[in-house]
């Protein structure tokens, strides 16, 4: 069973940057979809970004397009989320998740992902 551990969260002022990491441990994998989701206080969890493990194809929510960049390191089994130009509305718990490679479910659907990390808090102050 693959396990995911996020790190890199913290507090930053608006306009600043943070880089989140998600380290995958356990059986190695060569395919699949890795995603970042977030949940703000009082709101439902929502898709942020995703990346196909094999091809590197990326997907972004409209709200972070142009500010966030998702990438992966296949040697170290790690996914990153570089967050620039942070806004107060980016404040949330950020979760890393893994989905099987082939699915009819959209990449931004929570139900597609079957393995989740514990989350890391990101707080953006004005």
C-alpha cells in the first residue's frame, strides 16, 4: 500500500510563495494520477492541481492557474506544488492524493482518488 506524506505548509503573507511536497512510500508505481486538493474552513474539499505520473500532463483549477505549478520527481517518488502570488483565499489544509492511472472519472473529482495524505496547513495573511 502506497502512503503519502505532505510537508512544506506554513504561514506566509499575501503575495508570498510556498512549496509543498508529497512523498510517496511503499510499492513503486509507474502510472497513475497524483493530485493536490484543499479544504478551507467551512468549505468542501476541492481540486487544486493534478499530474499524470507517466507523461507529466498537468491539470489546474481555474483559481490557481498561472500561480501554482505541480511537478513530480519519479526517481524520488515525490510530487511538488509550487505556490506563488499567494492570496488569503488560498488558506486551507492541502492534501496530496493518488489515483489509479485509467479511469472514466474526471481528474478533478475527489472520488477518483483512493489514497490520501494527512494534509498540511497553509495560512496566508494579509
